[in-house]
C-alpha cells in the first residue's frame, strides 16, 4: 500500500484553518475589553479575589460595573485574548538623565523580588481617581515598601476611619486630601484629626486643587490652564465639557478620567504641589520605626 500520505490521510488537511495562539494581555486599569458571551464592553477597573476565584471588574461608558472570571474568553479590538493579572512593574521605560532606568516616580527601580507582605501602616486618599493616579506614578515604590493605599470615599469619613484604625508611631496613618486651602472643609477636618492623634502617628497633608484631576499638568490635554468651573457645577463634568469630551453621565466621567490618566507619562506630568505631598507621606509611613 502506498505510504505517500502517511498512516493518517487527514493528519495534514491543507484546508483545515490554522489556529493562532491567543494573545495574553495584562488587565491594567483602563484597558477596554469585551465579553463576547454577554456583549458587555468596559474598561478594566481592578482585579481581585472573590470566593477563591480571581475576577476582573469592568466599567462601561454608562458607569455600569460587572465582574468576570479572569482568563481567556475576552476580546480586544475584535481579537480573542486571555487576560492575566498585571505583573509587578520593575523599571518602567522612563530613564534618568544619566540613562539609567527609573520608575514613574523618578526613583531607582528595585531588583525583581517576591511580593512583600503589606505593612500595618497605611495611606488614605479621598477617592478612586486619587488612588489610580498614585498607583500609576508611585505604584512601584509602594509595592516595594509594602504600603497599601486605601479609599476614604470622601473626606467626611476621615475621623471615623482613623477612630477605627487608631494610628500609633509604629502603625502610622498618612492621609492625602484635596483642596487644603484656608477655610476649606478639608483644612478644618485636617486640623480636627491632627489635634486628636500624635504627630508621629498621623500625618495629614494635601494639595490645593479642588480635585486631583487638576494636579495633572493641563498641557497634557492641550490647555494652558484648567478651566474655571462655576460653583454648583460638578468640576469633573465641567472640565470634560470644556475639553469637548462626553460629560453627561457617570460613564462619561469614568471614560474621561481614564483618557486623562493615560496622558500621564510619569511624575513630570504632575504639579509639584502634589508630588511633594505624596513623597512626604511615603517617607512618613516608611520611617524606620513604622511597621
């Protein structure tokens, strides 16, 4: 019998479609993906573990949030991908004037190492946008030190959060607030809690901007200065309207923020009024006697 085609004549079917390997993509905040089973399209917000399963949280342009199991089964730009948890970023593409690699915050990257156990000391910020900007620029530094950034969900919650946490010189609390100018609500809250806890247990600082958005240099979106948004108008929606970006819904605001955040390359795109305060907080919670 002829062996021209081998033992299995169908083994090398020239008409069989060639399967390409599925591309793996890190599920970093802002990455827009689609779940083809449900048709849900959204930007990645975060990855976390729930009921023993790693899930990815997506938010669509209308502000609706859904969670899906992390892994294969997603599409990006019409192509199937497998989402994986973001890898620790060591030594991003930024380089110093000497040509040596630095992180987005301008510090020297640490050698690759196992993830550190989180320290007891914490940094709190007012909301999600604050946390995402700090993660984008200082995330490498914070992971290297084992410092977790948590959300207050509004400055008004600060006294209750500190009462539960009960900071000490060894278990420190650092707090970053918006709009810390004379007469503001945030300044009064800072004075109130600072009088309650010792200065080696709590550091409350902040930037002068009404919202963290304005800590990004306006030149990153083609402006010479951020617009003056009238009192009574939401500053985020007012800013997006000035830019000519969609601004009517919560989803528009979320998409606008991610669009803005992607314009931030590193610390050089931020105001010194924010950079100095964040660096001060990191130094405070990583002091030698802090745990």
